C-alpha cells in the first residue's frame, strides 16, 4: 500500500520507537516530499533531549528510515501544488505532503489532527495503518 508519510510520524518514531514496525513493514511503500528529512533534522536537538539518544544514534536511525522512504522531488508533483494550496489555505508548510498524496493518489499517514478535517485527501491514523498489516 502506498502512503505519504509526514515528519511527525518519523519524529514520533525517533522519540519513542513506537510505530517503527510500521515504518519497516514490507506492506507499505512510503513516500515523502524532499523536505521531510530536512524538517526532521531541524528538530535534532529536541529529539536528542526527548529520546535520550545521542546525535549519532539519531543520525543512524534517520539513515535507516531514509532507506525505507522514497523521497520525491517537488518537480514531480508540482502540478498538484495549486490544488493543495486551495485545500490547506493557511498551512503552507504542509502543502508538499498533500500535493504529493494527490499526485500519487494515496493517503497520508499523520498525527496532525487538523489534517483529518481537510476534505479531498484521505488521512490515516496510526491505528488505521496498523489494521493494514493484520
């Protein structure tokens, strides 16, 4: 199953280790816009504090996660950006995730509560994603 994964899923996995089995499940083809790992790395010092992992541990885990997620250049889904802008209005930082999901015609896996109120794109909770591997 194709899924667009957003940064909060990766951050949560790094902090708590939860959902790592989903990130590495062969049942999912995970995709993200090219800004995903930049966004995660911006929070590296916070990740170190909250996870009790070293900077080196965080980098190793990110490298492993990067091997599981297909990074898609904005150029590949630029035709959907305007539609995503209309859907999201004030949430500019999330436009690439929605545009990519529209381009791939697949859901977004996210914890962002406001995503679930946006009509036009299916957003899955972790519980819903887990149901696909049972």
